[in-house]
C-alpha cells in the first residue's frame, strides 16, 4: 500500500516518470515545463489522442505535494512556488 496515493509513477515516451499532471492543456504544459526545467528536472510530455497532455519528470522521487508544501520549487525571480501559484 502506498503512503501517498497522489504520487503516481508511470511511463511517458518510454521513460519511467513521476506523473506531475494528466490531461492538461498546452498552455498548462508550457507553464509547468518552464517551471520544472528551471528547477533542474527533466520533463517528459506526451500528447493524448483527445488533444490533452500528460506531463511527468524523470526523477521518480519527485512528489508534487512535497515540492509545493516543502517549498522546494522557485520561480525565475527566486520566489517560492506556493500552491496558489501552482494552480
């Protein structure tokens, strides 16, 4: 049994990834990809047949909730990414 059921691991582009978000828009992909890449994560994106995208990072230990509430992510302006900014 998983301790945190929100932490999903899957495969995107034949690479094992921690799934960050599923079924998101291209605009959301742009925002998350730039943010996560700036913070040093390798981002993988896969387009689904319905036109939405799945986004993940190759760091299997990455957990979105821990990164946000642990205040691990920063913007390019060096501000801490809060849950409100993430949404």
